[in-house]
């Protein structure tokens, strides 16, 4: 989902989505948003059971499993179900096929490791994502991975 500035933001300290306007985000569910976005929205809203159920259904019926794997992994991650999220991340990583797609997976793995308080491992994944995005010319995404890497390194030094 695109970041509608008024609706949500990414907290730079926790690297988690923070809902600013719940009604605006919920209205997307009623607008017939795409299935991938719907699973993400349900996760961010804390409607965990629905997010996982719809994510599993989406994955089961998708020809291209790449993005459904990632959105379902995100739903599991929001529930602190690290092992399930990790298995989906690994499958997505095997399917990536391009530097930008691998960078996307590496960044999401970094966010999971960050949530697990494995800051050094997270920093390494963010660095990898940064390098992949940068070489692919995805400057904005490279910068986001770089900022996440810096935050993870900061917390690693404190622990």
C-alpha cells in the first residue's frame, strides 16, 4: 500500500507501520482494494487472524507466489510468529530472480530480524538490500534500507 501520509507512517525507531488514521485505512478495505493490499491492511490494523487466513487463501490461488509470500510473511511477523515468517521469506528469496526483488526480500528479512532484536543480523540484511537497490538504481529504496541499517547498528551497539 502506498504511504498516504495522513493514514500511516513507518516509525524510524521501531521500523513498524504506525496507523495514524484508522478510518482512512479501513475505508480502503471497503473500496475493493487488491488482495495483496487487503492482507497488508488487515495486518497493520491488528486483525491478525483475518490477515493470515486471507493471506493463506491468496497464496494458495496465486500463480506468481512471490508477493503473496511476502505479504503473508508480514502478517506472521506482526504476530511474532518468526519461524513461519522466516520460512516464507526463504521461499521468496529463492524465487526472487532479480536484484530489486531480492532486495525487497532482504529488507523484509531485516525487518523481521530487527523485530526479533537480532540487530546485527538485521543490519547485515539491510546492508545487502541497500547494495542491491543501489546497483539497480532504486535510490529511494536504497536510502530506506540504509536508514534501517543505521538504526539496527545503533541498537546493536547498545546491547
